[in-house]
C-alpha cells in the first residue's frame, strides 16, 4: 500500500468504522499509528471483526 491515509479516507467515505486509539502507550492521528518503521490502522468490518492494515516505510 502506498498511501494509508488515502485508503482510510476512501473507507471512511464508504462508511467503514476506523478505530482511534488514545492511550499513554499509543495514539492514532486520523486513525493512523506511526511506529517509525510502519503506519498502522484498524477498521471494523460488517461482522464486527477488527482488521489491521499496515503500510511499511
């Protein structure tokens, strides 16, 4: 994946739930967690399963 932010924007536009995290250990910005070597996001599918999406730098 080349642009996780653009992919999340498209998923949001289609009504997909993007999980935001705000804890002392992790904080997403616009649904994306930057761990230095990769970007990570989590979405909820129609069956209420949580799926992770990664973009490696």
